[in-house]
C-alpha cells in the first residue's frame, strides 16, 4: 500500500489540511503515523474525501456522512457497486431537499410566518399573529399551514 502526506492529500483533494485533521478526528478518514509522528494517508483516502465533499454539498451532516462511510468496506477499495448502493439510498434525500428548496423559493415573495407583523403584507397574511399559535420562528417556511 502506498501512502501520501497530508500536504499532498490537501493539494490533490482541494481540502485544507486543517479540515483533513478534523475529518480524521471525527473518524471519517484515517492515517498512519511515521516514527516522527507525521501523518501518512493511503491513496484511497482521496476517494473518501471526494465522497465527503459530495455528501456535504447535497446537505448531509458529518454525522450522517460517518454513518454512510461505515457502510463501505474497510479492508479494500470500494467498488463501483459499493458506491452505487450508497448513492441509490440518497436519491430520496436529494429529491426531498429539492422539494424543500422549491417550496422555499416559492415562499420568498410571501410572508414567512415569523409573526413579526412589521410589514404591511404580514397584516394580510398573518392577521393577529396567528402564525405564533404554531410556535416560534418562520412557521410557514418550516411547513406549517397558513390556514387556520
């Protein structure tokens, strides 16, 4: 097995060395230490880092990413079918996120149901602060109905 330095991993992955150390601290990636304590990463770590970056961009938390990475084999480089299996499980999450973003986009021109009553429009969309009955925050944006 061939190993590369943290600097080389950072250069090739586009991820800062500090982030790589953080990923290692969280157990997302692993390294081996030299006698002098320097980190050496297996080349396959570049695939895991690409996976982490992709997963973050679709909205997964580092905890969720850790759970997903645990499904990959540790004793060999993941195969295309390993990756495909994981990505297939994400389709529903991606579709849900797209639907949420579309709902947020549609709501940009409407009252967000914050209960602030500071805008003229809110007096029409949220009379008597009825959104507050549902709780604090932007109630309509997080899925509460403006009805009732």
